[in-house]
């Protein structure tokens, strides 16, 4: 699990959609996703397009809003 916080140098990143793509590209089988995408920080269309693009590149491996537990 990686932490995502805006404007925080101690976190893995502040762009969850980019970070999910990086993790997916560095792995072969694990499911990757974002569980706490804050709609106040992103437009819904941006989230849908970002996750949709990643889901097309990494079929059956991307989740949006799931903890995976």
C-alpha cells in the first residue's frame, strides 16, 4: 500500500492515477487501484478517463474505489 497526499514530500506521490500506472507497469499480476480519490480535487471526467486509460492498458488489473481486502 502506498500513501498519496498532496504537497507532502514524505508520501509516495500526489497523483494517484499516475502512481497506479507506475505500479501496474512494474508488476505483472497484482491488482492496482485508488481507494480514496477525492472528487473535490479532481473532476469526475478526469478520474474516469485516467482510470479508463489505465484499465485499457492493464486489463482486469485496475480498480477504482476498492480496497482489495
